[in-house]
């Protein structure tokens, strides 16, 4: 008789018990909110944490007699830096005089994001280049274009200002060649740009006008008309 083979018994491997994750929600309120009513002892008052509001500051600082540009009014000169107490808080502000509009502005130093320094010589030269290019006139309703031009003028960006002057320039001083609203916008943009040229180049208004008109091609047409 053949011998029966012994069958080895396979030992069952015990599975590791799963570790149940701790629910954070049970402890969340205790950790994140230590002043919860349930955690306070009888007679204890809830502690209030007051946030101290810090006055926003700007990195840029201007001095008296500096020229700056306020987008809605153009180039101005800082007359002085003064202090005033408003609501028990001491606030510093600039007093800025806008020569073209005979207007004095009061701008808090912590809100000077509305201001920008006057342009550099390189930026002025780029503006001259823009004035020399051909005007781009969109085929849209004048009311829409006028709104776009007005937004560019009040943006405070010198290149956009130069673009408005270039696009509305008619190369002539004859009033009949422009509508009233066109001429108003052109003159507004022209004077804003001219005042910044004067401040940067430190020359007379007459010299700036000659320089700008030459770039716009206005001088040539005026001479031919004479």
C-alpha cells in the first residue's frame, strides 16, 4: 500500500486590526475656539480680541515743491506737507496746487495711490514719437469714442494722453474742421500733456507748444496758410 502524503496545514495569518482615525471634529471647537461658552467656567467672561486697524502706507514719498500728476486734474506742485487730527487720529496730507485749473487739492499721504511722479525724459521722447504717428480713428459712434477718449485723459497715463492728442489732431487751427466736443477733448488732452512737458523739460510754455506742434505737423500747415 502506498504511503499517504501528509498535508501541511496552512496557518492563518491574523489580520492587523484597523486603526480608526480620530475624528478631529470632536476636538475642533475646543482647539480653534477656546472661548466657546461651553469651555468657560461659571462666572467667567468671554475675552474679546480687538483687531488694531493700521493706517495703510505707501512706499513712495514726495517732498514740498515736487511735481506730481493727479489723474483727474493733471500736473500739480506740492505746496506743503501738513498734519491734522481727524477722529483722534493724526493724518498727514499733501497740499497740491494745480496751476492750469487754479485748484488746491488735499491728498492724504496714506491715499497717495492716486498720485504719480512726473514722467522721465525718455517717456517724454516716447510721447513725441507717438505724436508723430498717424491717427487711429475707429468707425464707431462718436459718443462711444468720446467716452473712451475721456477715460484715457483721466487715466493719468501719459502715453494714453499722447494717443488722444494724436488721434484728435486735425493738423489745423481752423475751428470749422472740428466739432465742439472734439475740440474740447483735444484741448483738454493737449493742455494736460503740455503742462507735463513743461514740468519735465523745464522750458517755457511757448517752447513746449512749438515742440508739440512740430511733432503733430501743425507748424507746417500754419506756415503754409500764412
